[in-house]
C-alpha cells in the first residue's frame, strides 16, 4: 500500500515538472509551420534567429506578423 502511494506521488511531481517547462510557438519562415521551442532553447539561440524545435527541426523564425499555416503535429503530439 505504501508503495502505491509513493508511486502516485512520483507521477504528480512529473506532471508539475512538465508544466514548468514553457514553450514558445515559433513559425518557420520556410514552411510557415508553427513549431514549439522550449524557452531555454529560445533564449540560447535568440541571437541566431534559428531554433531547434521539440520535433528536432531547425526553425528559422519568421517575422511576428507572418501568418502561420498551423502547428507542427510532431511538436504538439
Ligand atoms: Zn515541430
């Protein structure tokens, strides 16, 4: 019984951790697909304008006024 309880606690911590990771939507200038980039990655690559998305794709940030075609299925999923 004690084991079950501690396992549930681990799951709760995991969910809380995931919520702590903030992601930014970055529209790729070439494909206009909106990829998700972690805040950490965005900060690290801001000066290059090129980011590594959740799905592993290199994203060349489009201008903020650029209309996106939609979110990347791999990043969202
Ligand atoms: Zn993506």
